C-alpha cells in the first residue's frame, strides 16, 4: 500500500472516502453532501454508535451525480489505541469490499498524534492475505492511501515508518504460523530465522540434536524424539548495547505440529496445530524489528523447535526425563509438551546466554483460551515490574493482555509428582499449572509468561485480522523491549 501525506486535495483523485464520526454521531469533516447522507443512513440505524459502514459509490447518486464510496468509521469516546486499530482495520476491509483503490482519509485536530499511527497500523494490518497456495489467485491492485493532515512531513514519515515496521513484523509472524506443518518444519523455521538474522545483523546459532544432548536438554529432546524431523534449538542474539550487562531473553514455543503424542488430540482439537509455533513466530519477528530499529539493548530470542507426534520412538505417559536444569520431569501427559521444551530453552537462556530477565510466549493451554477467549492474552509473572511493563507495552501495541495469578506455594501441589521432581501436567486450573511449571525453571529471574493459545489464531476475516495466524505478540514484544531500552549514557 502506498501512503502519502496530503496538504490539499489537488492532484489526488480518490474513489473512497473514509470519514470518522464520534460518540455524539458528529462527523469529523463536513464535505459536500456527506453529512446529509450520513444522517439519512442514521435514520435507518445503519450507522451510529461505533459502527463501520461502507456505501458503494456506484450504487447511489446524489442529485444525479455518481458518488464516491463512503466509509463511516465510528470512534467511541476515549477510544484506546487498539480500538483505533480495529475501527480503521474494519474500514480497510470495507474499502476492499467496495473495490476502492484510492482512499482518502483525514487526520486533523489536536489529538491526531494520539491516534494516527494506530489508524495506520490498523489499515496496514487489515491488508493481509495468505494466498500463496491458491494457484488461480488474481493479483489485487495495490491500494493508495492519501491522508489529508496538518501533521508535518517529518513526524508523518516517522509515524508511517514505525507503523510499517510493526505491520511487517506481524506479517512475518503470520506467514510463519500460516505455513502448513509439511512446509514449516523445525529446519525450515531455523532457515527463516537465519535469513532474518542475516538481514538485520543478528547472530544466529542453531543447535541440533547432538548439541542439545550434550547440554542435557532431556525435556526438549523427549518431545522431539517421536518425529523424523530433526529438532532445532534456534538462538538469535542482538546486542544493541554491549556496555550493558542486562539481557532480555525472548523464548517462543516452536512446536511445528502438536498431535498430542500418545495422549493423542481428538480431530477437532488437532486442527490448526501447525500453528503451535505462534510464540516462536512472535519472538523471531520481534527481534527482527528490534534490530531493524537499532534499539540500544541486548536481546536474545530462543526457540525450541520440534514436533509432538506419535511413533515407536515417542515419549510415553509415565516416562521420567531429566531437564537441562537438573530437575526430573514426570511425563504425566504427552500433550503437555510445550512447557517441557520451554523449560530447557529457559535454562539455556539463563545458563548459556546470560539472560537477566525472561519473557516467554507460547500457545500453551486450552485452559487459557477457555478463561480469556480470543481477545486477551494471559500474562503470568513473578515480577510486578516486568508485568507492568508488558501491560504498558500491550496498550501501545493494541494487543490486549490480562494478568492472571501465578499464586504461591499453595499451588505447588498442582504439578506435584510422586516419582519425580515435578509433573508436566497439573490437576486443575490448567493455565496456572502450566505457568507454575515454567516458573520452576526461571531461577528467580524476573520473568513473564504469555499464554497466546486463545489469541494466536483468528476464526475469521475481521477488522485487522485475516483467518489464520494473527501474529500476536510480535508488536507487544517490540514495544516492551523499546520500553526497557535505557537512555544512552556517555561514560
Ligand atoms: N498446543 C496446546 C495448547 C493449545 C490449545 C494451543 C488450543 C492452541 C489452541 C498444548 O500443547 C496442549 O496440548 N495443552 C494441553 C495441556 C494439558 C494436556 C495439560 C491442553 O491445553 O489441553
Ligand atoms: Mn500439546
Ligand atoms: Zn502444544
């Protein structure tokens, strides 16, 4: 999509006008007969409140003149950055439905700096499709977006560049999730990570089965051994502030397919399990953006990538495996594989990479999806500070996060095992049990766990989403790293 800043309408021919209206049903601009049309639509209850409504120019005329497409965008009072994204995303979807190509919107008023980048992000994010496997697809013409604004060129460019960077990180993550498991194998995922690393001056190390064995990653390898696909521990290191001893580890679950193992998933739950690497996709995309923006901070992304399948080599219920941390894990449920691979990745982050704080992100539990649905990612943490930073980052990114309790010793028996140090499957409150399992491996480092089982996939094409991967986490991780970046000190 082309975006241009307009200071007047000369030379810009548009076919689709995007107009916002507020909670008092007042249009942001009065242009020609637009408000008359708006009010007539209101009488039929078609617009009003916070609806996004499109009207096809070809289908109506005004006093005998054919008209351009009109899209009315409701903006509720005190709209959050997320709300702006969703409303403008919905508007873009509407514009495409109306076959608009040259869009015009206005960004005028005191509060523009509050919402301009959210609107841009919403429009860009909504313009995504994963259609590479439709051999008869028609190339959709590129859209032009003209923004009539008083914002100066430098600020405008900055907002645009930032919005584009976020959208492109999200698309990277979505593409990774949307690829089927026969294409996006652990090896393929490692290749993509390597390419992104090479483009952005990031150090990339990929550990194979033997190297992981030598490090004692018994939990990761126990999951991996049921598949013919070779496991890969993917490590991306970006050191943007070498004088700083702090290093954030971003750990993303990279299960390229989760059949459940011997605790085989029923058909309906197995659907979409090629996307069980949504956490991996988010951390890879985020570190790419962090490096692209040259943030002054040290970040390492770690992805334990493998498949969880059934075979004569698979782990079995009741197996006891030793983790890199030293703790023995009883495999009570082979379908609770995510926490096992993450445990070794977290230990690797602490012991081999020198991580001083850890953020993990994973499509970890159906229980979290049940608790929060599809609009909120669950957050669990041992650090109020880091948790607050993530919530702050999520407001900037527009990706909803809700903090859940980790609980204390009271909940220790959730993962109690009679035969080993810890069981990989809890007895109740599944999302907390999974979080507490990971907590047992963080060695008291400040840590946040994001459970994206509910938010990683979208059921339909709506607002900023397209059916399939949402790319959730990529933007929030970028924002949190940016918040944690310290102001430059000269010594
Ligand atoms: N990958 C799944 C979790 C999941 C569920 C992701 C739905 C996306 C959508 C995870 O590995 C899993 O199977 N979790 C089990 C844990 C249980 C066996 C303790 C679950 O949630 O049922
Ligand atoms: Mn599973
Ligand atoms: Zn899984």
